């Protein structure tokens, strides 16, 4: 996940750099969007910072890590009435 997010951030910043060096009518259309792209890159950077603080270990090369997770579905009894937002318990 870290690699994917940092790759997205790098691509966004590269895109901003390309727009800044563009000439012609295309640059006039894209330049107003630069602050938005930079804001997205800052948000991704913030998420990366949170991710590295919460889970500082790099799991990428670890063979024991599952790529998917499975969760058992809880059977709801027909005896209990179910209200909106109520899952029982």
C-alpha cells in the first residue's frame, strides 16, 4: 500500500511539473488545476505519514502475510425483529 500511495504522489507531482513547463493553449486549461493536484499530493503525503506511524513495519517481503482477509457472516435469527441499523448482539 505504501508503494502504491507514494507512486500516486510521485505521479501527481510529476504531472504538476509537466503542466508548469507546458506551453500553448493546453497549459491555460490545466494550470488552474495545479493547486488541486498539489492538495491531493499533500493529502496522500499525510496519509503516508499516518500509515508509517501506525504500521512502521514493511510487510512487502514477508511470506506469511495474506493478501486477502475472510470474515464469517453472522446468521441473523428470524425470531428477533430487525430495526434499521440493528445487527443484533
